[in-house]
C-alpha cells in the first residue's frame, strides 16, 4: 500500500472509551472537523478501523 490517506474527525470522542481517544490522538485528530494527511500503511488503516464510527476518509490518493 502506497500513497496518502486523508482522515477527518466527524464525531466527538466524548463518551467513548479512553483507548479510542488515544487512537485519535495518535492519528493527530483533536477537534471536530480537523483533517490530517497520513501515509496509507496497514498501521494507519488499523487505527482508522478502530475509530471508524468517529472518522471519515475524505480522500484517497497517490
């Protein structure tokens, strides 16, 4: 897997387990509607999958 992935925080982590909040912090997502660009690696995909109900993949690219 090569390329980049844009991840946007769409829902608040308030009321969700601490582990999920730490995953969001690890991705660099702090505020609602914030977007980060990350390398598209299996590790990042796994992190996104753990909090898929809170985030949205905005764009996948080269």
